[in-house]
């Protein structure tokens, strides 16, 4: 009986196996004849184009995803995209999403500059101007900065203005009036380029132009113009601009004995101190504080809380990359209204 049952079981199992094998062979044959396959097709990843990698890199960078941005810029840079090469070089220089490497950084920035990307040309010129990774060379610096300027690069205008400025202005050291007069032509050349950058929203150029107006070097001495340009930089939250704007307001207070100027000066310095924690600003704040009553100090701090800084341009890797026309107009109106009040 058991043998009989075992025989039936073996016959059934054998039939099932034959059926599976037959059906499997038929399916395989049909798929071959019809050019189809029942197996899943694996998708082949197509890498993004250099332009797309650049776009994704900028998006990631602006969202502070630095490692992701670095990898996208690297992909596009290695495929020859000049703008991506600049970003890649700058990230290597600043150590954004990677360990800093100034040698490799300059290699990529120089590739970008030689391919005609304006920001890279200006930064390559700056490398020669400061001796960063290359030997200082004012002729090479001028050559590359001029190439950036030819493409209307804001950083190029600013850096070329810096190249033309007498050294004492670059180091913020004051000079006797007779020395300033002897350097008037150098300042005049510098002021033309600084003005181009300042009008487009470059905060450091605005501070330098304000200094030239304050000293009367390259331009007619004009305290109102210096207040305007320091004010534009201060309205962006620039530390040097806030410091210079406040210093001018303190000097007006000392001449007119009007505490309103002192309160506004304190408010701007107080805002600057919250951002930078600078010991120099703290010292000035302590000096001003001694000249204000408790109520005046409260009012000054209230003004400080109402200050709202608006950048006049977009910055990437610490460099000015494009202007924001709306913010330029707002800051311009704000400072001009302030001048009318005084």
C-alpha cells in the first residue's frame, strides 16, 4: 500500500516538474522570438551634463550643503565648465566641504580665468596682487584684473581700484594733507574704479570711496559724500562700513553737540558688535556710552533693534558675484533720507 502511494506521489511530482520545465522553456523561447524579457531591466545612471552639475552645485551651495556642492562642481569642472572650475577652486581655497588646498585651488582658478570666466580672472589678478600662491606681480595683476573689468565684473573694478590706491589707504593709515595732495592722481584713478564697484553694491568699495571723500584724495573733499558711502556700506551690515559711518556721526556730534548723532552712532556700532564681537568696536561703544544718559542709552539700543541690513549683492565664497538692484535702491533711499534729516 505504502509503495503504491509513494509511486503515485512520485508520478504527480514528476508531472509538476515536467510542466514547470516545459512552461519555462516555452516562455524563454517566446521571449527570445518576440525580443522581450520578463526579467527586470536595470536602469543605467546617466551622469548630468556639466551645465546641470553646475546648476545643482549652486543650488546646493546656496542651501549650505557644501559637500554636495563640492562634488557637483568637481564633476562639472573636470568636464571643462569654466564657471564650475572657479567654484571648485574657491571651495578648495576656503576649505568649503573639503580640506583646504591653495595649490590645487589656484590651478583650477587659473584654468577658469584662461577660459574667460570674469570672476576667475579678477581673483587670479588678486592672487598676483597679494602674492597668494604665486609671486607678487603688479603687471600680471593688472592684466588679469583688466580682463575681468572688460566683462563688467564688480570684483574686478574693486580690486583694480585697490591696486591703484596709495598703500596708506589700503592699510587705513592717515597721512598729512600735503602727502595726500601729492598722491591725488593715484587716488583719482582709484576713485573711478571704486565708484563703479560701489554703485553696483560692493560694500568694501563703498568704504574706500567714502575714505577718499573724507580725505579729499582723488575727489573733492565732501563730508556728505563720505557719510553717504559709509552709510550705504553700513546699511548692508558691513563691519568696516558700520564703524566708519559711526565715526563720522561721532565727529558731527562733537561739532554740533547734538546727541541724536551720538545715539545713531551707538545704535550702528551696537549692531556691528553683535555680529563681529570686535574689541575695537567694544572700546568705542564704551566711550560713547559714558556720554549718554540711561534713557538715551535705552533709546539708542531701541534704534539698534530696528536696524535691518540689506545686502546689495549676492556673495559666494566670500566674493561679490551679482548686484541686487532692489536692495541698492532701498539703501540709497534710506541714506539720502537720513542726509535730508541732518
